[in-house]
């Protein structure tokens, strides 16, 4: 066979395999959009919306913010919850002190305020590398928690230091119901996903990945290392700030500084590791695992007849063991997380008709 014929055959085979793959992916995205914005608001009851879907989406957004920093820029952070708290307290004060501002503007400003915090605590990344990058953000976790606990102005001089949303409405439409808060979270998540996708495909995203893969080579090719690192911390903190505001007011209703403790930072980190690094939709897969695992364990215990042998306290202690075991398993067998497994499944479905 001549070289031209061989090349044509290869191109024809690639076209056959690539075309169905795109079709399956587009169909999956279309089904997801119909489910998120059409089916769930109509059929979802209060329990499903309040206890399962809303926290999954919000924690997925938090994982998305951290994944932009870790997965795409190759940087580290152990203070995700601190920037979530910044966004929550900023939203509370903006809604309270500037009541004429519409909610979308408040969320945007809260994210920018959290981004300013990310800029400040991201400055040490210009001088340190590797695991030591986690130290400044870990310091942010303790410092911002102390700040919100010490200065009562952030909680409107409340003795309990608890904040609650003064209002949740957009252009006169009340969002206090379960469906209203779900639509707020779902629409916000859609916009942030589109924004993250645009950033990754832009020059900034390509520079982040170049720094992640080899910082020295990226510097030689003209990538502005310092600027891109700071931009990564700012963008990540903006996403985390908006997620923190939604977590406090669209899910919990009220919150305090302890709501965004170090445990919450590790939960966001687990979401990235379980869902898959450098993946947009993998964050929501990891968030679903984090949210649903306690509920599944509570259901399985009586179903399997173990309620006489295992109490609720023991179940709560088992959860971290399961999380840790899964993370170790994924790091060994599936370093790219559950998102990679999902992508391989879609690829297998796309070429399945060709094998018949």
C-alpha cells in the first residue's frame, strides 16, 4: 500500500471514531442541560433540591475554583474555605449596607473582594515553589477565620457572629423558595462554567498549563510567570468567593466563620482529587461523591442489617476512611480521577456501534 493510501485510511478511521465521539459528547451535554434547567426545577422536591442538588452544585463550583489553580496552573492552596468565607461575609455586608444593589452585582463584587484576598496571599508564590506554596494559603485560612471572629463589624455586631442573607431576590423575583435558590445556583454555575472554559481556552489558560508542565521552559518562551501566577490565585479566589456566598445563603441560609473551617478546605481538595485534576465537569462528580457518600452510608446500614452493630458515630468516623481509601486508589489506578473514567466510558459508547 502506498503512503498516500495509508494516510488516507488512517484519516478515514480517525474521522469515523472522532465523529461519533463528538456526537455522544454533544448528546450528553444536551441531556445534562435539559435535566439541570428543565427537568429538575419541575420535578425536584424540597428534599432533593435542598439536601442533595444545591450542595452538590455549590461544592462543585468550589472545586472548580481550586481546580483552576491546582489542575491548570499547577499551584497549591489549602485555604479554599477562607476565600469562600470572604465571599460569604462580603455578600452579607453588601446586601445589608447597599440594599439597592441587585443580587448578581453583589455576587460579582463579593467574588472580586475574595479575588483581592487571593492576590494578597498569592504574592508569596512569586518566591516559593512546590509544596511550600500551600503555606501562605494555609495562613490565609487561620488569619481570615480570626478576622471574622474578632471584628464583629463583619457580622453586623451580632453577638453570635452568625450572618444571614437579608434578601434573596432578582428584579423583584423572590428566590427564598427551594426552586428559586436552585435556579440561582444552577444559573450561576452555568455562567461560571462558561467563564472557566473561556479562560482555559484563552492565552491565559495556555500560559497556566505551560507553567504547570515546565516553568523554566515557559519563562524562556516569554510567558509572564509572575503575572500569570497572581492571575491564577485571583481567578481561583473569585470562583471560591461566589461559591462561598451561595453555600452560606442559597444552601445553609445562615453561616459563621466556623462554617468555613479547615475541614471545608480539605473537602474542596478532595473534590479535585476524586473528580479529576484539570477537569471542569469532574469537580461536580467529586462534589456528588462528597455529598452523597454520608447519605448512602446512612441508607446502607439499615438495609444490610448493620444498625444493631454500627452506631451513627461509627459511621461518621468511617467516612474519612472511605474518602482517604478512594483518593489513594485513584492516585494509583486512576490519577486523572473519575472524570477520566467518565470520558473513557463516553469514548467506548461512541465507538461501540462501529464494532458491531
